[in-house]
C-alpha cells in the first residue's frame, strides 16, 4: 500500500513537470505510461495479498458506478413513484404550483408559501443573525418532490401524508423522516453557501452525496441514485436563487418531467389573462 501511494506521488510529479514545461516535456507520455504500469502492479499486489481478483474488483466497481450514477433513470417520471398505490388524496399531483410571498412584520421578514390559496405549513424566518435566504428553503423540499418523488416535509405541508397505511405514515411520512429531510436540506445549504449558491456549478462533491445516501438509507428514498440526488440539488438551487432575488413568486413542479421552475408574478398574471381571454 505504501508503494502504491509512492507511485501515485510519482505520477503527480510527472504531471507537475508537464504543467511546468508543456511541450518541452517530450517524455511525458512515456513517463506516465511507466508510472501507471507501476500503479497497476501495486494494485494487483494488494489484491493478491488479500485474495482478491482484479477482474472481480473491476466488475463490482462498474456495478457500483452504474447504481450510483445510472443517468438513464433521470428521464423517467417520478409521478407516483412512492405513492401510486395510495388514494389520490395521498399522492403528489403530477404538476402544481406553490406561491411564495414575503410578509414584513416590523423588523421581522417572514415567508409564506401557499398552494391554491391555502397556506402551506408555517410562515418562516431565516432563524439567523443575518439575512441568508434560508426562509425560502421549502424550495429545496419542493425540488426533492419534483425530482425524486420524495419529500416527507412537502407531504406534511400539503396534507398528503399516506395515512391509509399506518406503518408508511409513521416511518416514511413521520417525524423522523421529516427531521432527516430537514437535516439534508441544512447540510446542502451549508455546502451551497460555500460554493456561491451553486451558481455555475455542474457537479456536487461526491462525499456530500454519500452522506445524504447514508442519512436516508432506511427510507424509501434509498432507492434513488447519487445521480438523482445531484440532479435534485442542481435543479433546485437556481430556483431558490430566483425566488430570493424576486422576494417571492411561483414555483412550478412537474413530476412527469422531473422539473422545478420559477414563475414570477408578471408571468403568472399574463397566464391568467390569457386563460381569461
């Protein structure tokens, strides 16, 4: 194992020389071929020591990568993914909009979310010393619903808990699942703040995604892949940024197309006028 680490270091040294010398480092291809060969030898040696076959290791790694990153799933609808067997009153609608509006009460700014004019959950503040936009964090819960077909928080807020099955209601839609989703939301928010609100970010740190998978391992959402979680995060934050910028607006969810989009007040008014005409 120490030899393996050493050979990786030598590979990086050759790359450093390549960055420094550019085309003048004419033996770069030869050198990295040699270093990669040494790395392969040490990998094989470690595997042999522990009675492991490289072919088996490679096959298992490919299977893991396919399970984690299988992007063929990303085009499939998530409508009814976890609630198709339940009554309509306990299922996420295939497509709906949530309205966010700010309410100023003296020095306190709250956000109210509503569905078809009915308030969704409680009004929220940032619960922070500085304005950081966390009061709009229901956008991420909605993103989970739209992109994963899963969100115990949104089910609670929309009164869509699956009470017809006592065990599912308690385990999947109950307090523990809700706390876990809130924990995931806070975890991702902290990561986003450190990465410019994910503006112009196209990939999420794999370690963060693995933590999310571990946090949700005992829930139905465990069947969602790392790629699905990454997509949910990357689709939610542009909408979150827009809602903060506009201090409210409409967020549209489409579970058939796994989409979450921002609709400002002007667009909403124009759509209503067109419908009236």
